[in-house]
């Protein structure tokens, strides 16, 4: 989940929203990364979700569901906002979660 989110941020670095209109490969790469983030989010345990209520788990999984099932009607503005606005705080949250001692 963290790797896919970081990868999406790397793909979008130094890019603009308009690049999605002109670069189909960028669009497909970002869609796939967000799908992976959502799929991984669906596999997060109930305990981990409960311990981290500020992470929008339901929305993460919902975005994946939307991308997978509405493939030919993807809102590129929403995709861009997800990557540029929503992923940075998600990456920070996942880094905090993963840095905690287990057990």
C-alpha cells in the first residue's frame, strides 16, 4: 500500500493535471497505483483500522472500487486530486503506522 502510494507520487512529481489529458501512460500508471492502494486497504485488519481512525479506509477502498468498475468513465480531476492532495497525508500516516513497534 505504501509502495504504491509512493510510486503514484513519484509518477506525478513535476507534472500538472493537464498532463493526464496528454499522457495516457501516466493516467494508466496512476490508476493502477490507486487500485493497488485500495486493494491493500481492503486487506487491512479491523484492529489496524480501529487503531488508526484518521485514515479514511472506507474512501480508499471506495476509490479502488470506482476505478475498477467505472473504467471508461474515470474522472481525471478526481484522480489528480486523489494523487496530489490525498496521497501525501496517507503516505505520512502509513509511515507512522509501519514505524510503530509490533507485539
